[in-house]
C-alpha cells in the first residue's frame, strides 16, 4: 500500500496547525515522524484529534523526538515519572499554566517540547492559547531587538512551583531550579531568533537595576499578549497538542471553575539556549 502523507491544516496565519492521518496509538513510520517534525517546526504547535492512547503510547510518541524530561516538582502517576498530571477541579486553589509561559524555562536546559493528551473536559471553557515568539521578536523595533539581544535574564521557579502551586521537590532534587538565559534565543534547528522571557518564570534581567529590569520585562510580557501572535485551541476529549517550547509560549485558561479538566503531559528534553 502506498504511503499517504499526513494532512496539515493551519489554524491561523502565524501559529498552529491541525494534523490528520496519524494514529498515535501505533508506531509512526520514519516518513510520518519526519513530516510531523517538519510540521512542528513550521507551525510551532500541532494538534491531533481523536487519539485513544495510554500513557505508554504517549511516552513512546514523545521519545521519537528525544529523551523525556522529569519535572522537578509536579506529581506523576505511579510508574510513570516522566508524565505530568494536568488537573483542576472544584478543590483547586490554583492551576498550572494559567499565565503566559514556556515550560520549565527555569531549567539550565529547558525542554524542547511538550505533548499534552486531554482526557476530561468541562462542558465549556478550558481552551489553551499559544503565541509565536519569532513573531514577537520580529515585531519589535530594530533598536529594541539590538538591546535585548545583548541581555540575559534569570528564570526562577520557587515562587511559582512552591509559592503558587504548593509543589514540593521530588526526591533527589536539592533545590528549586533557576537558570540564566539569553533574552533572545536562537532556535537550534531553524536558526531563527525568538523572544525568550515569560511571566511564569522570568524574574529579572541580569546586570540592570531593579526599575530598569522591571520596565523592560513588563513591556515584553505585555507584548507577548498581542492577539496577532496567537492561536486559540478548543480542546475535545482525546485531543493531543504538541508544542515547541523554544519558539512559543502558552496560556491555559481557567475559566471553568468549579468544573473538572484532566490531561497528561510528557515533556521532551532540550538544550541550553544560546
């Protein structure tokens, strides 16, 4: 039987595409894996509908793109340390991802990508928004691009992971992660420059005074919220989202309290931003 290429339907002009013709419960051929990877690099976040997969199958899909990351604090299902439980219900006081961020940017080597499989959804709400950080950088003026390209910023996690979410460190982890990264990173595969600060983890720009740092970060955090950089994904049960943490940010809307939402995420290890 002749191989049929996957179908890629863009969600917006700048970010996001829905993929069909792929069954993630089965091993991907080399060609299908290549086409999925190319779609991710082009559209930055890709979506799959009606994927009836278990945790082992989800992890196997993630491993096609690299080693799986183990989160420093987030709870995991028994026997699956590489899997994050993404859950909110009537007892939740806060939820993960309810601000613009890129996953675990506080790591010295932040994740390359994340794959979320949604199992349970509220009747309405619970969408996730994604933003293109290439577009965010390119929309800045040339003088601002030049200034930011010479700066580094601290990404810290204790205030979010312990302070907001109340998560304790895993066994064997000595401290809440923090790292110094370029404000503008170069994507290791595409060579394009992307803005790399986020309101979830970035706390200060190295070498600047407190007021200077705060003014620049607040401007950039506001800039990221520009609608023209974004797409909005409306989940259905058994949908999968796969996003590139090196070139995107995302925001999980918590507009469904006290209803429940449940998904499982695997995260793929990345490299040190340059």
